[in-house]
C-alpha cells in the first residue's frame, strides 16, 4: 500500500511539475496565410465569401481582411459569376447566384489578390440541403436552450452544419425624457427616444451533427445555443434565424477538426492543436503555401422564430449589464451652484438627464445617470430590423 501511494505521488508530481510554456511557431513567422470562409449559396439569397489573413498571436490587430481581390465562381463549362467586396470589408458578395449557374455542372472558387497571388478551390458539386423542420427551445437549468430539428426523406444528407443570427429588443435602465444641449435641458423629441433598442449577434461556435450511424436521416433537437435566464436578450423579445447546410463527408471532417482545434482545447485530456487544417483551397502561385478554409456549395435552408418574454416562465429575471444609479442636479442648490449647468451640459463629465424634478409644477432640477444606463443606442439601434414582428 505504501508503495502504491509513492507511485501515485510520483505521477502527480510529474503532471504538475513538468510544465513548459507553449510557444507556437506561428508567433515568429512573418507569413500571413489566406483564410477563406463561406458557402456558395444556390438559394434565393446572397452568397458571402469572407477572405482574410491570419495574424500572429502577439499582434494587436485581430482582424486582417483581404481587400481588393478579384473573386469569381467558375464552372467547368465556362459559366462564371463575380463577387464584389462589400463596403471594402473583405466580405465578397453576390446575390442569387443560382440563377446564373446551372446545377448540373461542377464549380470552383477563384481568388486573385491585388498583389497577383492566385488561389483555387477544388471543383465542387451541389450537395442539396433538406428544409429545417423546426427550431424550438426548452427552459432548463437556468437557461433558454435552443435546438433544431431536420430530416432527409431520401436518406442522403447525413452530415449537417448550422449557424445562426440573433436579434433582440432591450431597453436602458432608465428612460431619458430630456436631452442636454449647449443652451440648456430640453424635452427629448419623439424620434430621438433612447429607451428601446435592438441588438444583433451571430453564432461563433461550430455546430455540427451526423446521422450516418442512425437508421434514418433524422436530426432531433440538435443543440444550437444556451441563453441564461438572466440575459437581457430575452427581457422583451428575441429572434433567431437558423441556417442549415448539407455537407459532404470531407467538409464535415474539416469542420469537425476545426471544432476540436478551436473549442475543445484546454486540458491534458483534450485533443492537441494542429498547425493547419487540410481544406479544399490551394495556392496556385505557391503550391507549398498553406491555405485555411473549406468552400461548400448548396441551397442554404433558413428558418426564423420569435420568442416573447411572455412565452417564458416567470423566473426570467434579466440582469442589467452595468451598475446603475440616479442622482439629482439642481439649477441652484443651497450654495447657489448651478449643478445642471455643471453636470449635465458642460463636459468633460457627460451625464444624461432622465426626468425632471418639479415638486410644485416648476422644474427646479433633473435626475440624471450615466449614458450606459440611460441611452440604449450605445449598445444597439432604435430602428427595428425589417423582419421584426
């Protein structure tokens, strides 16, 4: 028994004591490798291909879009479609590409950078995506848990990927009925209200599922997202649009490997990181140059749902993301100081007036708070999205 304890002690010491700092080689390399992400979308919607460059881990810049490239989708029978750089952002876009590309052909993506480097994807065949059956949710373990259901009656999909875009209506902690101007405090116009706003976000995790080992090609309640019941996303109304993509097995393997390398690291029992992932895009200029990315071609399926706060149980208690308080400022206090002028109109400290102090019907001052607590436009937009209902 004593010997067994000694062996255990040695093993624990080895695990805890033999740590070495991990310094990836990418930190010292001067190269910025091409990263390509997107789907050639044959449905009546936009095709968006995001093109960027890798950055070193010690770089201050995290976004490095590839600008000014020429991006085309070309068929093996000379059909071609052009994508344009949207707002000079590295997002190359074309609308309703399926109208101009016969589905009977194979296609590939061609990228030519403004420095003359050229990249090609492998030829792609259309992988049809079945419709989404439903997007639903459960409320368990202190969270709103979103899921997706789908099936392929032809039993031919087997590999699925999803992403989503979400939007929600929220409000500031305090309603501001007044606005500070250089000439004084005035009532806020109806079209300048900053109490209700809309915010947006996109999924960041890689969402995959395979039905290959099942008797039927059915996806049942595949998890999408977990929203804590304390989140302001569900304080009023929430909407999510889920996009579904059918994948080939090589594409599924790529995304699964990417998922393991980005989301399942951190302990000694997790997979070890690999430097590059084997995608289907290659450099024509320098065949030895690594390229990160995988392009697929399908008819993307989309389903949107709305969830109102009234649809949820009563234990939803959103927590405001800032510590908020209100204070008062008077035109003239007991010392004769014009606090309104000092605190609400003149910088450098800028506050937002929320409501008037008028005990006898005449305004003698205002309640005020920080902009984070009284102006929702710091975190959203007052105009609802076009699809809001």
